[in-house]
């Protein structure tokens, strides 16, 4: 052996020790990697769930921005609630739409609620259609042409927390218009929020997805009002300029003797003549049309008073009526 050259190798003990240390280091690295990978997948699942909820709320917002013309003068919003809403949209594929949160039907629960979207498309001729009790029954209801889950893992109602999915604002700045269907047309803003959590019992905090919609096509019914001025014997001047429309649109006005027609259709104000050649409209005797009108009452019946009814129609086919019994000047 040449001087200064040492060919001695590692001992078996040294080799085993080095391998053990390497395995410990590799194991720690793999454990950290697995934990990182699992956390990344969990975060990805949370964000995917949040994006799904966001997509559902975006779709609902688009539909609400296009609330539709009424069928047979019915309301375009059928139901409002903290976790349930039914409305009519002009989307040709969805005449009636419902969004509701289910936390009771397995596998849904308070810690993993499901947001349902149901829809029903109707022919234009289905004027008399109304949402049935079955359709508005326990979420998601039955009788819809389309039913699907659009968001999952919703924790709005976890442990009785009861955080509303939907909230509303009326034209007067309050939420008082939610009390009955007769005032739903005063709802001008609808907000929605879904709180999602794929691991509600542990892990990172919940994620909140929210949206808000101004109902740009919401149409309130006009308010009819008129004044009567005697002008000469048995002649009255009728003035409907006191009538108002919340959206400020031009109103069409129709004057009737007696009470209002039983079936008012502003979009189909057909005029015919009856057997006595009297002008008829909507099945009731019409005096005339316009903001102001002078009318003379015949003396043949000797009446000293007459009930007058004004029907005002807006361009969206909503209407209001006002009636008064007025004296006929002699």
C-alpha cells in the first residue's frame, strides 16, 4: 500500500446509521408533502364549492334582472322568504323559477345544506297559469320541468345560526313590502348570500359568497285618482291627472259607468258594440278614454247620481282603479 493512502471504507454500523437517518429525513419530508397536498386539495375543494355557489347566485341575479311581464296581471314574485324565493323571469327557457335551501332531506343537513333551482317553462298562451301548492311545497317541491342542485355544503343554518340566504329592500327603504303578495311588486332590491364550508366541524373558517340585484324591470301598479267638476246641466268633467305611476311612465285611462270590469286586460282592451249599439270594453260600459273627459248623462232615467270608475294602465300592463259615486247637476 502506498504511503499516505487510506483505502478503509465505512463500517456496517456507520452505513446502517446513515441509512436510518436518511429514512427519517425522507419520511419527514413525505409526511410534510402529504400534509401539504391534503391541505391543498381541501382548499381547492373549498374554493370549488364557493365558485359553484357564486355561479348559482350569478345565474339567479341575471334572472332577477329580467323579471317578466305578468301572466294575466299576476305578480312576478310569487314567494319571498329567508331561504326560499319564487319568481317569474323573461328568460324563454324559464318562465317560473324557484331557489330554496334544503337542510332537512338527507343527505342535506344543517351543516351541509343544498341550494336547489327549479324551473318551469310555459307556452305564451298559458295566461291562467299559477304556481301550484305542490310546486311551492317543501323544498324543492314537485311539478317543475327542471330540478337541480346548484350549490352544496351550505352552512347558513348550521347549529341554528339561521343566517338568511335572501334579504329584501322595498321602494320605501324598508322590508315591510314582504308581508303579502299584494306588495311584492314594491321590492326593488334582493340580496343573496351563501356561506359554504366543506369541513364545518374542523379546518379553516367558512367562506361567504354574496350578490345583490336591483330589480330594474320591477313594475309597480299605478295609482288611479280623479276629480269631478260639474260644468252644466247633467254634464260632468272628469279629470284623471291626479293618477300616478311609480316608474313615471305614461298612463292610458279608461272611464266607466258603474264599477270596474270584472276582467281587466290592459294588453287587450278590445272594444265592441252591444245590441243597443253602446260602446263596450272589457264587458262594461265605457264612457270614454283620456286624461280628461266631459260627459253628459241622459235625463230619461231621472237619476241624480252616478258611480264613475277610472281604470289606468301602464305600459307594463299593470293597472289601478278608482271609483266614486258623484252627483249629477240638474
